[in-house]
């Protein structure tokens, strides 16, 4: 008898997780083994449970889904990731694919599509939710990058170190330099240095612009 596909659900909203659990619990061949409400917890559970597939919210506090997906790709390459989103946005989808996601699924998907997505990525293939056009994505990838454009800044963002990307998210979530230093167990001076380098690389010169950029790129969300 074939082993069930072992799934972890990661979303910072309890009701969303409960909804996915309700949809999945009666599907044959799929087993929910854990759930998490934020990125760091998700990475711990993945290390402990070795799932086949992770359903991962794209925007979460602390450590966003794109960063979690990137770390999964590097640390647990055998684990397949499906990004969950409310938005059909080429930039979000492109980012998800770049960090190694195997699927992109709308949060309002029906159980039939959810089952298909999980079984598709578990078999080693890629799955994009029905509203997402593959042709649009392919055309978007082929577009030349323009100086100063969001797309161009996105390429630079991907070249930031993992620590710098953590700092970006925490800054845009409203944490002070001192709070970030404490949270990451680093000195205030180190956080200041990271912030300076981040601003220079992204060609962004104030916190308000950094917050707007982070929202546009799906790094953080507004509830």
C-alpha cells in the first residue's frame, strides 16, 4: 500500500489553517502531520517531521513565506513547497518560483484543486492555480529589467543575505533597531550596518519607501 503524502500547513491565521485542515482531512492519500503559525516554527517542524509537502502562506510576520521557502530549498531540498496566496500577481508567482516553490495556489481553492496540487507537486511536477496564467508568467520573465523598477529592485533583493532579508522584514513590521538586535541576538551597531547596506543595495533612502517596497513585493502584508 502506498504511503500517504505527509503535509504541513503554515499560515498565521488560525481560521485559514483550520479551513485547509477541514478540506484535507477526508482526502485519501494525504496526511496532515503538523501545522504552524509562523516561519521559524515551520522550519523547526519541517526539521522534526520531514514532510513531503508544505503548504506555505506567502506573507507572515517574523519570517515571510518566500524566505521560508528559500531556506527549505537550501536545507530540505526533498521537501516540496506550495505557496498559498490571495493574489494572482505575476511578481508574487515569479518570486515563489525563484525561491524554489513547486506550486502556487489560491487560498480560496476548492478541495479538488487542493488535492490535485498536493499530488502533483509530490510527484515532482509544478502546479499553478487555475487563475494563474503560465503564459503571463513566461512573458513576465522575458521582460527586460528597467533601472529603478520594482522588478529590478526584486533582483537586488534576492542578492541580499538571508540575515539582511530578515532585517528588512523586521524593519518594515515596525520593530526598532534595538528590538531587532535583541530579537536576532546581534548588536545595535550590526543592525545599523545591515540597514545601511540594505538601503544602498535597494537604492531606497527612507523607512517609508522601504515599507512601500516591501508591501509591493509581498514581503509584508496589511491586514
